[in-house]
């Protein structure tokens, strides 16, 4: 049961990541900006939940 859940979770994670990368930007510079914004969001969320 846990292996099935893990496989489903991994598949959803990979599909989400691929979808984000494909739809987020058209250039390498744009990808860098998107990743920076994502990092900022994670940092802000972590700071709020201390």
C-alpha cells in the first residue's frame, strides 16, 4: 500500500515539475527568475511558520 502511494506521489510530483518548467518561461533567464521567485516564496513561508 505504501509503495503504491509513493509511486503515485512521485508521479504527481514529476508531472507538476515538468508542467511548471514547460509553462513558466521561454528562456533560461526567465527560468532563473522563476526559480528565484519560488525560492523566495519558500523562504517567506518558512519564516512565517517558525
